[in-house]
C-alpha cells in the first residue's frame, strides 16, 4: 500500500486565484500533481508540461520530491524582463533628475 500525501496546487491571475487541495501518492512528480489536480479546468491557459513551478516561492526541479503540506505554485510567464524595466526606470530618472543620478554633496 502506497502512502498518500496532502499538498496544495496554487495559481493566480490578476483577476482570479485558486488553491486546490490534493491527495497524491508519495513519489508523484510536481507536474503529475498539477495534472491530477484538474486546475486546468479553471485556468485553461496553463500548460502543465512547460509552466514554471515552485514550492512556497522557490523554483523547483522536475524531480523535486513533494512532502506533506507542500504548496505547488504555478508561475505565469513574465510580461516584461525585470532587469530591462529597472534600466528604463533608471534612464528615466537620469532624464528627469529624480533618482538614478549622481549623489549631490
């Protein structure tokens, strides 16, 4: 007899969020747990084969071993590169004289 583990699957958009409690067999991969959760019924845009996954805010490898109480988070693709956004803000600050420039003494 295999042991079951209770986990959660979480996904959020700006408009909606859902956490599904699942009971999975020990040794189930994170991707298989996402598929078993049927969260795709609520968010058909999720591609369980390629989406980025994490547990409690930390990215996980495909072979991550799930433990009791883990929350698998399904991450949406980034709309903008955070480094590029910071560069643009810094460049804008230099143009306007608000931050990002030299410190005056």
